[in-house]
């Protein structure tokens, strides 16, 4: 029996409970472990990176943009590989890749110094940073996240929203405490030591977890979605009842672009805010620990929003959830302009929490609900490519907005205008039939 056989080292069908709920637990852990490749995992290292390499904040944002844009180009291909090789092998490869990249980031100044004699000091730093950001974004935010999320979606149908809400609770908490936890790790272990620790956790710990517990879908384990054991004829009947859009068919629908554009704007702007969160606070007189501390109450609100959004997604169509998410993110963009005002801060936390909760719900349920599981990796790969490209532009766009307009607040108002346009487009789209 192969080491990657669905029934090795144990058969999920023999578990005393529906294995899909365990998939939810380990899938959520996989998404949390992608933090080093998420913007929140990079943002707390921006000051150490600038000090070590000598680049400016705008140059660092540009390197981040370049690396992220290139990773977005690769993600559609990664989605096809996910459909071919399954979540288990894909997640393992992503964890190993992320671990190696974190080791590179921990030595980025030394590698850049070694290349400086050939490329020049400035260009060497930009090349190494861009390459490192490319790898960590593709492996962490990209493939590990997509593999984990798609795997969870494939194990549920009627309870997909509930499963997404439950997993989102753990993810919300993990993402909420990550910036503060990473700041503590930097203070205690140094920025190099923090990345070494994360590399070990991803390369050894999460790779092992993915091998032990990840399974691509219930059918390969002799089960069916939502936990009903079935004979092969029943499995075929269930599969025939699912939507089965190809990637090309999905991309021709308006609702695919409505969902994708709303999530892309979210990824772009919140990536920019998170990347510059320390500087945004500094602009209005807040110290780093205080401004980073807003992520914890945001996590509390988003946890509740994910549970409600997950429950709602089992009972209503995708479009109302997209519209609510767009309203919340538009309000948040305006409120984030002045976090020293108690009312603005409270509104920002509440709106950010709501949009973060619904963002997670839509990522988990929208594509499988609308287009089925057969080509989910390829479809989700295109969606993730757009989102990653958007997130690439966010930090540089906000940095340029501050440089040209004088403050982050002015740039966020323009982002709110994009949200209004997307809201109108979403309201006018038609949801396609299941076939």
C-alpha cells in the first residue's frame, strides 16, 4: 500500500465519527499555519527587514508586490495540480516549500550581501526579497490555504456552511492572535529566531499533520459528503446531482466575477492596511503594540460573523452574503482613517470583523456551491490568483497614496469608491443554474 493511499496509515471509514469533522479541524490548522505567508505574518517583520537590508518602506512594499504578483500568475497552474494530485500531497509540498522560504528570509541580508558584488547592494536586496516573497506567498497564502480550504469543502454539501463557520472560528482566532504572538517571538527570539521557529513548525510539524490526516474527498475513502456511508451506486447518484462546471464555464458567469472582485478588493485593501498597520498607527500617534492590538477584538467579532455567515450560507444564496460583506468593508475603509477616535476605532473593529468573517465564509462555500467539486481546484486557483494579485497591489498602493495624498485616510476613501462600484455590479448579476 502506498504511503499516500487514502487508507494509509489508517482508514477514515473506520473512524468512530464522520471523518469530515476531523478534516475540518486539520484543515483549519493548515490555514492557520499559512500565517507566515499571509500579510499579517509578514507585516510584523517589515521594520526588521528594512533595518537588515537597508531598503525603504516603499521599496519593501514594491518587492512584496513583485513577489506576490508573480505568485498570482502561478496559482491557476497550482489549482490544476491540486485537482490532479489532491489536497494531501499538495499541502505537504506547500509546507516544505514555505519552511525553506522562511529559512531564506531569516538570512535575507546575508544572501543579499553575497550577491551585492555582482548585482549591487540595492538591486541584490530587491531581488532576494522579491524571490522570497514570491515563494512564501505561493506556498503559504496560496497553495496551503487553497488545498486546506478546498479539502474541507469537498467533505460537505448540506452542512458546508456550518463546517466553514466552525473552521473559521479557529482560523479567526489564529489570525487574530498571530501578529501579537509573532511580535512576542521577535522580542524574545529575534526576528531570525522567530522565522527559524516557524520554519520548523511548518516543515516538520504541519507536513507530518498533512500526511497523517489530510484526505482529498470522502469518496476516495468509501464515504460520502455529510457523513452518510454509501454503496458505489449511491456515490454515482450523489455525484450526478452536483453542479459540474468546468473552469471555462465558471469564468463565463457574472457571479464568479462578482464574488471574485469583492474578495479581491477585500484582499487588496486589507493587505495594504495590515502591511502598513504600524505606520498607520504611527501617523495618528499610536505606538506599535497598541495598533497591533486591534487584531484581537477584530478576531472576536469575525469569529461570531463566521459562525453566523456559515449558518446563513446553508440557507440563502451567495449573493446576499457578498452584498453584506461589501457594505461592511466599505464602512471599515472609511473608519480606519483615524483609529485614535474611539467611535472610528469601534466601527473599524466591528466592520472589519464582519467583513473578515464573511470573507472566510465566501472563500469556503461560494465556489463549490455555485460550480461543484469536480474542477474546484482549477476554479479556485483562478479566484485565488486574482485575490493574490490584488493583495500584491495593496501595500504599494497605500504607500503611494500616502506619498502623493499626504495620508493613508485619503487613499482609503478611494478604496471605498471601488467597493461601491462592485456592490452595484454584484446586485445586477444573475446566479446561474446548477447545470
